[in-house]
C-alpha cells in the first residue's frame, strides 16, 4: 500500500496561465502549477481528444501538492486554444503532436533546464508522442487509457457502433456543420472538422494512425513506462491498449489493469481515473511508481529494456 504523505495547502501552489506559440505560429494555452517548494522534476499532462485541460486540475493540484511542477494545456481547437470559433477552424491531430505538444515540451525544457521530466498522457496523448522528437527527453512515461485506433480491435458488441460513428456520423456532421457537434449529439465532444475527420480516418485504417505516420518515436522511447487500463472502458478496451503498448518496443512497460468491482466502485470507464475521489486508490500508486523510478533520470540503452512487459491485475 502507498505511504500517504502530507499535501501542500493550495495557497502554497502558484497557478500561472501561459500562452505558448508553436512553430507554425498558433497560440496554445497552458497552465503551470508551481509549488512553493518544488522538486527538480516536472510533470506534463496530455489531454484526451476534445477534453479541456481544466478536467485535469484536481490531479495536477495533487501532484503539485507533493512538490512537482505540473503543466497542462489545450490542443489547438480545444478549450482555451480556440482562437475565435470552432466552426471551420483548421486543425489536425498531426498538428497536435508535431506542433502543439512539441512546443509545450520545448517550453518546459527551456524554463526548467535542469529538471527531470515525466509525461502523463491520457487517451490520444499516449499515441501522438510518435509525432514529436521531443518525446526523447522524458525520463518516465505514464499512459492512461491509451489505445491503438483500429476499430476492428474493439469487442464485437462495440465494434459496429464505432463503425457507424467513424464511417457515417462523424464525417457527415463535420462536413455539414464545419465541426463535429459532439455535445449536442451526446457522443464524445465538440471537435474541429479536421480533427474529427482525421480521427475517423485513423480509426478506419487497419494500422490506425500508424497507417499515416511512423511509429519510430514510440519505438525509440527507452525509459520506464506505466500503462493503466480499465475493464469497463469502452473507448480504450484491453486489446487496442495492448496493440499500442507493442509500439513502445524499447520501453520497460508495466501494465496495471483495474476493474470497478476490485476497487469497490460502480464505474471507472475512460475518465474515472482523474476524479478526485480516486486519490487514494489510483493517484497514490501512480505517484509511488513515479517516485520509485526516479533513478532512471536519463534514457537507457534499448537492449536493456527491449520487449519487456509486465501485465498485472491490480487489487
């Protein structure tokens, strides 16, 4: 069981709003949670597709309360990184990785040149690391509910629902309205047209996003990696998650798979991890893992970690 530690009061955490300019001159909104007494370690949280950075606020404050400097941000076309209107905004998930995530990592490295660097990617943010060379600077990686995006890997009872979404509904509504109205449809979230169409295109391809982009950056990551999945997650089931983890072929992968019943709750799903009520059950073990792997402060040689994976049912 994790050792419970004393959290810093919120008054000891300074929260800064920042604008980061990408290589292609797009303004990305980021938030820095800076504790008064900070470790020499920074944690960056990458959002799920369409999810605003505010969703991760409680988790970011928890980490900052333990002495870590934490960054969250909105990808272009999401949250506070929408310049004027979502309709007809030009944006793509390729740009999310190539420019947005890339720019945020560079900003953090220049601001904290002596700090070690942990990345926590939720859902799509566990994939698009493959689109930035900056991923080589991480000392540890945590991916939460991240998956390979080939719809054929989903369980049969979900497969045709996703096929309808990516072949018909998402392309049709995006072309008609100039954006995908996820909130109105109550199926995912409002997304820029380009994001929705690219997401659907990646899901239709048997190789997922890797049918369009190289997986070289993922296979080059040579650090400890913790993957967390949930048995009731319809967006990131076990098989698609395993398919993505195979791309991290040079990382030391540990996989924790949780089920609601084992934790004494009714639901975990794709977003449950980041709810404050799971601080003791989920957040503490992850922080313990991060702290126990601090000795790996630089990328290790690939031969040391090649093709290791530990799969665990937790609790």
